[in-house]
């Protein structure tokens, strides 16, 4: 416990804060901090921040990335694959900075130079440059990326993470790039059909830790990417996927594996007609997509309420937008409204031109079916 004492040096008295402790059974001075005279002490109390040059840096995300790097050897793996010489930032270090920025305050390569000034990363890494990023990125080949992913995947497995059950899902993002081998027109999830998009998939475990992932051209349907996904997953893993991957060819490809999928309700309306009580399930067996399956049909009242709310909210928005298009009275307003309703999959629910609503159409009743 600290305490204050006076200490005389060259005839002058100074206030000292002292910490004592026992060393081998005897009391010894462990540490001393010189405070000064009484005027100095009064000044410290009355003006505690005087002559203090303090600033704040973002810390949490960058420190988390550094912790993950220490566990997974991300930067070390990248540097060993890409290679690095000289005193500049290595490809692995640039990758860490890029990850930190994307998780905290994503911006362009030029913006990263400004972002890092206010981040803890600036105390560890020399100042990165946008040109440095571009130069490093040009060195990554497809084979290099494949090898880096393979090593990090093996590292995750060696740390004991459970990949016995793998969730597979795909998505896409629109881009302002001109069409090229990757950027293509497709069914964009943000409804930006005017722009090219790039598609990607991620295979992750129950802890949302990705085991594998890859990008592919934006005009390639999810079901066509299934073979390249399955080939890269452990043979003994249970593969869990949604209805976007349903096809006879894909199900045939899974023969000999364990998997859990979801059926498209509109393709199996006979299954939807089973009478079910709220929050209950029914089990049956039948041939689906050319294979004999165990099928579980279940009802979720929670999911039903959520889907009803979502549908009604979206329906109001679409109805109002389509009505506004029709009422403009343009020569092609009906065609524009029809295309808009078709893009939102409500062209069979809202009838033009009188904007009549088919009361029998709408969202599902919380009924879902899974094939095993």
C-alpha cells in the first residue's frame, strides 16, 4: 500500500510516494515516485491535466484481429506463400490492416491512410499507402489464394474447431465495375438489376467460423456452384443447405454423404396440405429429386408471425409503388408496373390495371419441410 513521506535532498524537502514490501522477511522500499514540494502537489491537484498531451485511438477491433492472427498465423501464412523482401510492410501485414479497416470503418484504399491515424494499428505498423496496397494485391495469384485458404483451414482444424456439420450458403454483391469474367448481370439480392454483380459462397460450422469460401461469376446460378463446394468439404461432414441448391443432379452428387436440405414449398404443395397443429411436426418418407428421403414437415408459429409481418410490410411498399406508376398515366406505365411487380414476385397477387389483389395468394402459414 503506498504512503507519503518527506525526503531531504541537498537541503530541500521533497514529497515522495513510497511503496514498501517484505523481501526475504525484511521490509524493503520497492518503489518511489517523487512528487515535489507542496506547490507542485497543489498544482497537480488543481490542474490534473495541465501539460498532459493525451489522445484517443480505436483499439478493440484491431486488437481482436491481432489476437486472431496470433492464433491462426494469418500474416505469417500469407508471407510464406507470397514471399517478402525489404523493410516495407509485408503482404501479410497489409492483409491485417485491410481486415482491421473492413471490420471497423470500411473505406477505399486511399481512405485507409486516413483511417489508421486514429486507430491503434498506427502504433504498430508504419504508415500504409494506397499504392502499397495495389502493389501487394497484384502479387496474389489464384493459386496463392487457394494455398493460403488451405493452410488457414488446416490450422482451424488443428485447433480443434468442430467442422462435422457444415452450413453452406451463397450471396452476391453488386458492383459498379464494367462487365468482366467475374462481374456479370444476375438475380441481385439488393434488386440492383441494372448493375453487374459478383457472387460468392461461404461454408461455415455451427460457430459461424468459415471453413471455406470462394467467389464466382455473378450470372452463375447457385445450383451450378454446388459441385465445386461439395468437392472441397470433408467427406464425413453433414452438409446443411437451403432450397437454392435443390436439383436432381445436386442431390445425386450427395449420394453417400449425410445432408440436411429444405424443400421448395410451391413444388411440393401436397406436403403443405398435411393438417398440423401449431408448433408441431410430421414425418414421412418419399422420393424427391430422384432419391428416397426422410422428410420432416413442421409448423412454427413464431416463424409464421415473422413472415406475415415481413410480407405485409413488403406488400404495402410494392402496392404503393406500383399504384404510383400506374397513376402517372405514361404510355408505358402499365408495362413498367408489370415489370416491377414481376421483379418483386407479386405479379400473380396484384392484378393490373385495376390493382385488384388476389386474396388467396400471400405468404406461407409457417409450414416448412426438410429433407434428410
